[in-house]
C-alpha cells in the first residue's frame, strides 16, 4: 500500500448514562454518525473490528446496520480494547487487502466499581478474597509509591481533576460537565488514600466509531487528510509494576508497556515528544495522567509537579492533555474509551473543538491507553 492510513469519518454517542439505549445501540448510533461524516453508506464498509467488554458482541450490530456479509471481528483486550480494534483496522488497510473499514467500540457498565475476576487474569482466588482485585486500592498504592519517589503532591492530583472538569464543560460528549474547584476536590471523601472521590473516573456508557481508509480512497472521498502516522500495542516487559500484578520485584526494572508502545510509536512516526501539539493520556485516576506524562516521554519523573503548577497541560499550554476531560470527566466505557481519545484528536486537528479547541492550528495529536494486566496502545495522528 502506498501512502498513509487516514481517518475519514468519526462518530460518537455521548458518554455517561443513557437508560433508554443498550450499549450496542450506542455503538450503532456512533457508526451512523461516522458514516454520515465520511459521506458513505454502510455497504461501502469492507471490514470492521469492534470492541466491547460488557455489552455484548459487536458483530451483532450488523442486524441494525445491514446484512451486507461484511467481515466483522470482535476484539477484547481490557482497557486497551478500543486501541487494539483501531490497530487491527489500520493493519488491514496497510496490508493492501482493503481500502476502507471501521473500528467501533461501545460499552454499558453497571454502576459501581469494575468487578474484575481473578480467574480472568490467571490469578488465584485468594488474590480476590484479599481485596487486591479492587483497582482503586491498587492505583492508590501505586501513586503513593510514585509520589514518595518523585516528590508529587496531592495538590497536583487535584489540579488534574480540576482541569478535566473544566475542559469537559466544552465537550458535548462528556459526562461530568460542571467545573469542580480545588478545595472541593481535596476535601471530598477519600476513596483510597490519597485519592478522593473526584480523582477517579467512573465506569460508564458510550460508543465511538472511526472510519479508516487508504490515502488513495481518502482522496477519492475528498476528505481533509488526517493521517494515522503510528499505531502500536504492547504488552508488559519483565519487572514492570502493573495492575493485577501479584507482586513487585525488588530492584525491578523501570520499563513499562506504555514506555515500549510510546517509543515504538515515535520511531514509527519519525517524530519525538517535542513535536506533539496535544495528547490524550489514560487518566482512569489523576495519578495515571501524571505518571503517563513521563512514561510517554513528555517530561521526566517528578517534573509533573512544576508542569501542572505552571499550567503547561492546559488547553492553551505547551502540551494540552486530555482536552475533552479524559476518563475523569467522560467516564470509562471500556470498549469505547481508547477510541474516544482518537475521536477527540481528530476533532482537534480539524479545528472543530469549539470552547476546548487547542489554539495555534495543531498539526499532530497523540493518544495513549493503558489496561490490565499491563497492556498499552498508542496512536499518533498528523494532518
């Protein structure tokens, strides 16, 4: 295949809670939006990859969209499911077998924390009985260690949440769209020390669809070219400390799945972190955004304290991060979450961000997801 894979259509069903619609129906809504955005009809889609964790098999949406006989493959890969669907879709086009296809993700989670089961992660039952499958506890322990090692304050955690809710005011697809002041965030009830209730995202509902095409096909459609310059998906290296890890090695290595995925993506795109105009980073909790700023190569461990105090990750800052409020404000429907990040990046690169639009005509955009038990997916878009 000559040229880049391009994103020619995007669609989203608002995140949050939609009592009247199933998760699959929210996915169908997003697909129809993306088809309209691309200016094509469902029969023109040559293949699809779909991700959902808790809302049924994505391929069954053909009953709603049309029985065209299209190849439709379901993807399940924890929080990186959406990113993995996108990775698979772009590989299908890169192979030269297809010109245009779909990556779609949706989910509809019950209220409350995710109910992960030890057996799904090859862990013994006692691991769950002891409470270690509760992700809020793991992530709190992980950030406590990071804060101690790198001089990060609880105030910095609150700055991340405060920014998320402010950005989401201007994102029609976000769930929590009311600003929350610093004092309220810091004084709210603790869930797992040092995190208060405003510092975690919630499981949620929503759907996102992206239509990908070869550069030749994108030009035929007459669409502005948003190029997918890199898409990587990596699993954890030895000695990394990951969610659902039964232990941590003393003197363990510093590499993580995110660091590998990020380095490979930059190498593939032929650019570096300094060339990125905006980034969507996995922020299932405030500390995740902070740690991932460093793991993705945008700063060194510990520099986040100054970055956040100086407003460097704000919409008008040097590197705007999570411009639509991220998982903190949108919630996390697992199958859709990674695709939401890419949707937001396309919106920004087209200049359609409205009140959350990154100034200065951004040319490059980065997205990163992280999931259990240590998987990560990264994309880099360019226009």
